[in-house]
């Protein structure tokens, strides 16, 4: 049977369902099976094969079939030529940096980023390999421009940023990076390709923690880098084959399964987060609410210009109270779970206290501790009711 191809002429939801899936040639099953093998049959004369190659099925560290199906889907959803799927979001980030950078190179990156980016660039690659770094508020285009150097090879941004929901202008920063001879990578995890596609805005790489929205069920880990094939071939060869950051076939299959409902889930995440943000913003006991869908939020206009149809499911807020009161509030929640991660079916909350070493990089309202909240798929009214009863039990309402 001829392989069915679902290109950009089909809508996002159609491609989420069909791309990467096909009828299994052996059984006739209409769903790709899990191939748990770590090795594949060799041709009659394997002596001419490249044992580190990823173009043919050889060894699962070089690339497994379930991984390749998922890569096909993610490249399509993100509007990229190619995709590399690795074991986690952190593996995707480290794989990108390891493949692109060498001693003496300079990197500009956002002051608001996932902690793994801060550790990788500001500490590990800087201290071990003498890769120079500049941390900058990438919401300030003049500051980004001023940070560029002749040896700048990469600008890395995260928008919306973790954990403050800071917004960076992808198209403008792509122009600055390219004018300086650098590449631009965008961590798109908080938005997902449903709400934002950085490659279409001029970025060279879109990075996704598949653990979050694309999987959506809180039961598998993975990460992806999407971009041009020439760059992805390098990342695949160096960071997947040689460093061994390969995703397991089972996790690839789970994420493939979860990605089918990404459009449906994101609509509910978007709707719930905006509803919750508006509720929190209306309360005198809330010190601040940060969500790019709020007109009052710093970066809203830029977010509205590059995110559509929604602004994602994550928001941040703080109480006008001390450290212990923040924790007591969480202890009274009944529907919402206190746990890290985001993009799950259930709502998650985490209290980020005053000891975050990067707090000096955040706007003043985030000092003194705050919550990162991931709106789940529950009824929005039930989530708000849980927040409300916890505020009352804490004596804040």
C-alpha cells in the first residue's frame, strides 16, 4: 500500500490526526505499532554501511521507527523541514547547544528561561568549554542588539518564558540575530505549535518539551528540535547517535498518541487559563497576575501578534502575603495538584519561593515568591471554585 502523505494543504487538526500514522504493512492495523526492538535486520552486505548513520533503520540509538513517525508529525505541525526527537526537553536543548557551539563562541539568551537552559549555558558550557554567554531581557530589543558580538553564534529565547510568562518578539529578534550572523532558537513549550510556530516568524529552530502539551497526559518524556534538514542532520549525528540521548520507542509511541488530541486540548487549556487569569486579576488579595492573554500584561501586544488562536495554559500569580501563607493556600487546594511540570490533563500548581538564584533577573513583582499555575482540562468553573475556597480557608477572601 502506498504511504499516505499529509502536507501543509491540510489543516492543523487533520495533520495532528494523520501525519506519521499509516496502515501497518504486516498486520493491516490502522495504527502504527510499538516497535520495541533495539536492532534492525542488516542488508545482504552490511560492510559498506555507516554504523553511525541515521538514514536507515540499524540500531535504535541511531533512530527507531516510532521516533521517526513522531518526527514526521512534529515537523509538519511546526512547519519545519525536519525534526529530531530526543529523550527529554533538556536533551533537546543540550543536543542543540552541543551540536552548534564550540569553544570561543558567544550565546545571547533570555533572562527568563527554563532552569536547564540557565545551567547548560551559564554554567556547564561556559565553565567547561569556554563558551561565552550574555543573559539579557529579550523583551528589550535594544538590549538584544547591544548584546550581539562578532563571535555570537546563537540567540536563544523562550516565549512565553518559564516561569514569569515573559514575551519576546520572535520576528524582530530573528532579524537582529541574522544580521549579526547568528542563528535563533526558540523554546516554544509554553505555547505549543498549536498557538505559535516560531519557524514561520523567522526562527531557525523551534524547541519543544514533548513531556508537556504535545504528550498532554503526564506519562511520558521527550523533547524535539525542529528546523532545516542541514542543521538537524548535525544534531541527529552528534547529539542522538554519539551522545545517545535517544527517546525510547514506548515514550515515542505514547507522545504520538497524545499529539492526536493536541488541538482539542489546547483550546480548553487556552480558555481555562484566560478565565482563571481574569478571575485572579479581579481579586484584591492577589499581588499580581501574569498571563499574556491579559490586556494589562507586559508583552500582550507582541504576544497577540505572534500567538494564535490562544495564549497557552500557563499563568503566574502571587499573593500579597508572606512565605508560609503561600504554602498554606496550596495546602487547602482540593482539585488542583501541587506538582511540577505543565500541560497535563489536570491542573498543577508550584510555589516558587524567594531562594531562586535567578530572581534578580525577574521583574520586581515576582520577588518574594509566586506561583506557576498550569490550567488543566477540568471545567473552568470548578478550577476557579477550588482557588476560591482555598483563598477563603487561608483567610484571604
